[in-house]
């Protein structure tokens, strides 16, 4: 059984993107680092033109997804991102963009 996660997927075009995407991850770490954090950034992976940041919610999806969306919007990169829930059943559900009808791969 999989661990529930929020996955933030951003395009990765090569090493020139790496530092910028690590900054996104670091900013999300800071966004969730507080007293009584309701989520924890749990690393990243890179491959196949994708940069994935994994966030582990502690008490539900909604506040985590809202904070991720707000940060990505503030950073001007929300329109380039996929935000996905990975359920315990290992099923993936794209929650952003709202009208997304493509496939998703980690």
C-alpha cells in the first residue's frame, strides 16, 4: 500500500533548470516548516523531462494542495505545474489544472 502524497510535477529541460527547481523545492520546505506542520516535503526526483517534488500530508489533502497552489501561483509557475494526489491505493488523481484530461506518470 502506497503512502499518500501530493506530487508537484514541473517540466525539466536539462541541467539549466535544476537549480531553479531545487529553489522551488526549498521554498516548499520552508512553506511547510512551522510549528505543527501539516505536511512535509519528502524529496524529489528528475527524469523523462519531469521534475517531481513529493509532499507528505499529515492530516488531509486540502490545506496541503491549497498551500502548494498558492506558492506556485505567487512564484508564477502554477500554469506549468501538475499537482497530483497519490492515494494509498497507488492511484494518481490530478487536481491541478482542474480541467486536465491527459495521463500522468511519475
